[in-house]
């Protein structure tokens, strides 16, 4: 599955 | 995490703590736009909705709580704390910031990376943060002299996103397919809005003159 774009920045 | 992003987060945290400290200690918010503070509270509220659903790190969660807590308490102080509210410059702080909220919301509905509730609100928060400083900059031009703390607050707030740009450049070259145009463009616009402030701030610092 498409990698869930995780917002790892604030 | 890289040094640019860490420096950016620390600069951002210091900017809100400088402002909170000023308001809390001298019980004054002279020269501060509550509209910019309200916009920032909305930015954090819509950007950190995933604080409950996705855990990135202790640091990430801690910083989100710091930004949420500080922005909402600054708004609370300026709106509801009697002594502080008295020093609020209502006549000068007249920027119609709800139009900014509306246009950013419309833009987020049009241009986003993924059409999901969280993603659209996250994109909205990026657009809104880029323009959130406008009421404060307008107020700045209207009030004659601004005190050092407010000047430092704006300087640090403008600087943090500039450090984030260095972080994005670093990540672009070190992480494969790290491409986020919306984040980059909004971050660039946001930093450019501070350009003339930085210029006058630097001049006042160089000539050791009051910033005006």
C-alpha cells in the first residue's frame, strides 16, 4: 500500500 | 531529525515562550496582535489533530503540547485576563483575519496532497501559518515604538521557518523522494513575509537604535 505520508515535522 | 530542524523547533519554542513570559510577567500585551495569536492557535489546532491518532516520538508529542498550550494561553491572557486585556491595542489591531482563515480553507480544499479530513486541515494549517503574521506586521507599522520583547518574538518566529527551509534542503538531499511542494512553497512565502522586518530589525541592531 502507498506509504501513509506521516507528518513527522511540527 | 537534523540540526536545522532541531534549531528551528527550539527557535520557535523560544519565540512563544518569550511572548508568554512578557505577557505573564509585565502583564502587558502592548504592541501584540491578538489576531495573529488566534491564527496561530488555529494553525496548531488544525495541524496537530493527529496528536491522538499517530505517535511519532516523545519529542514530537511534547512540542505539540507546548505549542498548543502556549498559543491558547496567550489568546486567553489577551482576551480574558483583565490586567493584560487593558493593555491590548484594540483600535490598532484591526486586520480582518477571518478572511485569511476563509481563503486558506478554500485553498486547502483546492490544493492538497490527499483529500482526507486530516490532510486537508493539515494543508490548511500550512497556508494559514504562512499569512498568520500579517496582522502583527500591520500592527507593528501602526504602533510607533515596539518593545524589545515583541521585536525578539517576531524575529525568532520568522527565523524558525527559515531554519526549516534549511532542514528541507538537507532532507531533500539525504532522503530519497522527500518532496513536499506545498510545505516548501508555504514555508518560503512565510519567511519572505518577514524580509522587511528582518531588514529593519538588523538595522536597529547594527546602529544600536530602537526598532521603529
